C-alpha cells in the first residue's frame, strides 16, 4: 500500500466523507477492482490483479487504485472510476491517493470527476 494511503488508514481505517458521498472502504473489505466491477456490471475489464477497490460513491461509482510496485520500491498509484449499471468505462481521476482525497475535499457534494473536464494532471 502506498505510504500516504497507509498513513491515512492507520488514522481513520475507513471513513464516510461528506455525508457518504465517498465511502472509503476498510482495508479488510478491499476487493480486486475487477471483482467489484464485474459484480455490478456483469462485464470483465481484464485488469491487472494489483488493482483494488477502495471507495464507492453515492452517485454509483467505484474507485480503484493500482498498487503495483515500481522500480526503486516506489508505487505508481492511479485511481479510476466505473459507474454501476453502465458499460464498464474507466476514467483516470487522480495520480495518487493524496490527490484523490484533495480533489474530493474540494468538490465535496459530488464526485469531482463528474464536473471536471480538465482531466488528470490539470489544476
């Protein structure tokens, strides 16, 4: 688990943010992201097993994070979302866990990627 994510979970161990707009799952409830998407859409995405589901939103999105280790023991972490009941459509929403939390706090009443057309990497 990336250091920023590990520290967050040591302090909070799963939390509901902004009236449950974002529900961050307890690490014991993490599932492979592929399993979460298949359970809600009935379709496979053929994701690397390093992807885990760590958050759901009131708007029906699942958010996954890629926990693959990279050279020099660093993590490359990205977050994606897939809406329930629709064709699986993954969209990058953050370059890491800290960016995900920061952007979520800035748009607390809705998933920030629903109204942010600038894309990842733009501020």
